[in-house]
């Protein structure tokens, strides 16, 4: 993927890992200050640029009720399936009533995939079975039975502390000596 800053790519992937760990422990994405007009009781989770296949770069806004891509929007209940590929920085949205899927790519797509899966499946990632039921959004699709349970272990530490791997510390880019502690 070209045209994206390395720091944004790293931040998007790190945010995905942290949010996935939170969701698997039963948490929810945090609401942010809105950048679009919200409906009653609607919460916005984020906004960021993304490359839309066949439509160029657009601003994407995600709320607990809809996804807005540029000047188009879809309710989350219109999503039939979410396919995420964090390694390729993409998320593919299959929507009811739309022939072709909406494919988005960019540094924040891994994070967006976790947000969408949290809203739709009550899990950090899409289920292994592509036809798994969605949770209730506005009373439309069937709900997943039972309380939320972690489907897989997601460790934001990635085992680095336990294995005593030397994790590089951030480099200060100011007027300090690079070897000084940050």
C-alpha cells in the first residue's frame, strides 16, 4: 500500500490490537467528539481517510448506527458481512442490496474492522463461519445467544514481556540527545 505515512500505519495497527483486547474482555469502542450530525442516541467512534476501490480517497466516519464514506452512508444493519485483512490494511464490507462489496484500505482499516465486528458480532474479529448471525441492530438481524465471551486470546503485549524481548523505545525527535530517556 502506498501513499501512507509509516507512523500512521503503525498507529492504526497498534490501535487495532489494543481495541481487540478491550473488546475480547467485554469492552466497547469509546465515543469521540462528533464530526457529523448525529442522530438521537448515536455515538461516533472515529473518522479517518481511506482509499475506496474505484472511488479514490475519501473520509470515513463510523458510528454505532452507520458508516459514512464520503457523501454516501449505510446503516450498520445493511452490512451482511465484514472481511478484514489487517496485514493488507483493508476491510471489505458486503452490504445487502449492493452487488459489489465496498473495499476500503488505509492505515486505520484494521481498527475499523475491529469496531465493525464489535458492533455486529460482539467480538473483535469476524467469525470463522461467514454466515454467522449478526447481533441485533435496531431489531433487524437475529442476536447472538448468551453473554459475550472471548473467542480467542488477544494479548496487546504479544508475549514480548514474558519472553523478555527487548522492545525498542520511542525516539525523541526534539532537542534532546537521542540516547536520553524519553
